[in-house]
C-alpha cells in the first residue's frame, strides 16, 4: 500500500488500521480463502450506528452514545487519510470504508502470543448466540503463530442445542456500538469512555464505570496539572488550601454536566414510540444502561463532595464505603494538607507536585 505505517517496524502499532484496510481491499477483491466471508456474510449494516438514518441519530443526540459515534467517525477519518495517501487512492469509497471498519470492529479479538498482545479477526464467531450465561468459551492465549483459537464446551451440550458465548463483559451500550444489537436483562457492569468533561477551556474524557471511580480522580490529577502550570506561570506562591478547596468546585461542575446528560425524558418519549424506527428497542436498552451509569456516578460524586465538606457524622459512615477506600491516599492527603499555609513555589516545588502525584 506504500504506507510507512505498515512497514515491518511500524505494523505492530497499527494493527487496527491494517485490519480495516485489509477489509477494505477484500470487499472489492476477496482472496479465495476469504471470499465466502466477505461475499456471503449476513451482517446487517443498518443495525450499526455508522449507517443509522436521521431518525435514529436524533434519538441519541447529546448523549454518551453520540460522543462515541463522534469519536468513531474521527477514527474512520484517520483511516480515510491513510487510504488517500496509499495505492488505493483512486478506488477510495467512504461507504465501503465504513463497512470495512465494522467488519474489523465487530470481529476483532485480542490474542496473546509469547507475551505480546495482537488483534485478530475471528470471522463467523458471530454465528454463535450470545448471552451472559454461556456454554462455550475460548482462550485468548496461543502457544505460537501456528497455533489456532479453540472453542471449548463449559458443560455437556445436547445435540441440537444452541452454542452460547459472549464477546466479553459488555453492557448494552457497548454491544450496540460494536455489534449492532443489545440483549434483554444484560447484567454486565456498565462503562463508557466518552463522558467529555469540559472545564476551564479543556476537555477531559472520563471513563465512567459502574463499580469504580479511579478515572474520575485520574482526570482530577490532569485538571490539577493544567491549573498548576497556569499558576506557576503567573505567580510565585501557591495555596495548597485554596487548591484543595477548588476540587469541590470541579466535582460540583461534574455533577452539573452529568445531570444534563440524563436520558429520563428521552426514554419516556422513546418507550411510547418503540415502533418509530427499526433500532428503537436497541437504542432504548443502550440509553437505559447509560442512565444507570450516570445515576451511579452522580451518587458517587455526591459522596465525594460530602467527604470533602468534612461533616464528622458523614465522614464516619462514608469512610467505610468502597469509594473512600478506593481513593484513600487522595482523601487522607486532602484532610492532612487542607489547613496548610501558602507554600513558596521556588522553595517547595516538591510539596506542590506531591499534591498532583498523590492521585
């Protein structure tokens, strides 16, 4: 393809791009080994939100799902730029590139060979039914490059019974994004990588999880770093007390922005019009999962604020909770340093940066 990204020394770092552009080529010129897969595959592209109609896209406007779609389109645009520089420039077709991306994204699994992780497509794995309670599984650890991926039964399976597996612990939002479907009563923990927290002219992509708050504090560290750089440029002194109290302002702003993403009214409207579009039911399930995630994180951030406000009665109760134990170093540092006086930046740089590095 005449691309430096796919040279021998660079291809390991560009595996997803390589798989996508391989699919792009195979869609027009399938190799005999892959002809059946690319010509007879029953993928319904209209189920994937890269091919949704305007009505479906309107249903996810200003949601976490829409943030994911925007990010995915940016990725495809990057792949498009590669193609425009390659030997495929004359045969470029954006719709075909979207299909190539879907093939890669929906069939891409990580495998481990000799202590390195590789991305590989596993065509036809989607012929198995999917459900959290499985009777078939596989191992992602291979002995060498000549080894093969093996599926094995978890229990006795009667002749004629469906083989049931899953593609990883994915909530309905991630299933819809990656595979174009959802499942009823999905019990997998919910997470999203695309809550874009906007603060003082910067954007911080926070990985919201149902059972973990670590990325919230990781981004607090990045916000602190940005604010500290600005303060060092403008002043010779820095107040630890003031900086820590600004954390409350940051968490309160997170609550405001998350609250605006709530889908409750949207879901009420959608549930009354499930026949409006073919994808309405899947969208409804994905948005319900998204709302659970938002509500859990709103509660978590509210508890963080309660802790930082220093109410003694609340402190005793919350310090027994996972949210405190999970981020104990931060809270202990906060309470220990919160009464310190101003620190001279030139003399006490180490103490200042300890504030950032503690998270």
